[in-house]
C-alpha cells in the first residue's frame, strides 16, 4: 500500500494496549467519486480491527459500505461480522468511545441486504 493513498486514523487518547494509526484501506480514484468525496477500498476487518474500521467510517464520513464477500467461503472466514444484528451491540463488537446501532435491515435479494446504522463517536467534533 502506498503512503499517499493510505487511510490514516486520527490520533486518540489510548483506549487499550493496541492503538492503530491506520487500517488496511486506501483511497481509490474513480469517476464515481463526487466532489471532494473519495472512494475507500478496504478489506473486511479482522476481529481485532473492527474498532479501527468503524473509526475510519466515522472519521471519513463514510455514507455507504459495500461488502462483496460472504463472511465464510469454502469453510474459511473471509470477513469478520463487523455490524450489529439488533439494536444493541453484542459484547464482542463493543468499540470504546463509539456506538453503532442497527437502524433498518431489508433483504433485497437472497444475496443482497441493505442495512442502515446510527454511528456515534464521542471523539468527533
């Protein structure tokens, strides 16, 4: 990944022993990007980077997340489940300083689900 396209995370007060300053994501040039908005390409988060993923979403004011893989494929985990399935975040998905709540969930096709979330970040202005 190149430093000029890497998505860096803002400095925050240390919350735990691991403090990530960037996530495996990059800005991508695209004719679909409008104005100063950019498209960010990212791999699905790992269990220990879910918090960093949601930090990136909050800090970059991400309005749409598209997951293009199943959580498991061929018996292997491809993407950690990083979203809540009900209005309360389960213990394994709690993020210090943030809350993510499921708004609506609508199955559009057997392989396409639209979810809306409410994201609160106590560190954002």
